[in-house]
């Protein structure tokens, strides 16, 4: 009997001049980047949280704590690969993932197709099973003031 589970993920990082901006596994040119223990990829972090939550494995901080030097500056693609391995150990595969990036600037539409390809490969699914969307907050809140970026993700996982 097939078992399906759903998880929700959310992540946020502040922005600062002189930092790199990594989203969906790619570096995006911008005047500001995320401040984080890892590379600060809010999109991948939200996806990891959604996947881990769906499998009942809690959250990204439990598995990859920002107090552990092993994860200092780590490429978040590595964290997603490890998350997929944790799911696999419990017998789950990814069904699909739907995500929303919240950023006032830069415009992210030119990068979304590339993000979806990278994310699909990392999660071992077809690119049609990954949807990345981007929105502004109409200059409202910390995202609108360009103090930070956020990402939301919903993931469906399946156990055959």
C-alpha cells in the first residue's frame, strides 16, 4: 500500500552587503547576499524542512545545526542531498515540491528554470515535479525593505 505524506518548510535569512546570494543552488549576482552559517540558500533550506517534516524527521536545525563547524559555509546542495538520503533510509521518495521565494530584489524570474533543473536533479525527480515561484512583498515588511529574504516550500513524499 502506498503511503503519502506532506510537509511544510519555511526559512528566512537577513541580507548584507558583501555576502553571496545563493538561491535554489545557484549564485545570483546582487549587491547583497544572505547572512548565514551555511551558504544561506533560503530556498533549499525551506525545501529541506518541508521534506524532513513530511518524513517526521523534524527540521534542518536538528540534522545540520548552525553550532556545528562541519556545516560552516557548506553548500546547501549538500544539505539537500543528505536530506534525500535520510528520506531514502525511511523508504520515502519525493513526489513533488512547490516553493515560493519572497524577495524584493533582484528579479528572480530569469533564474527559476535553472533552479528547477538543479533542484530536480538533487531530489532525483523530473523537473516537472519541482515548481519554484518568486514574489515581492510590495515593499512591505523586512523583505520589502530588503533586510532579508524568505522562502516557503510544500513537499509531498511517497513510500511504496
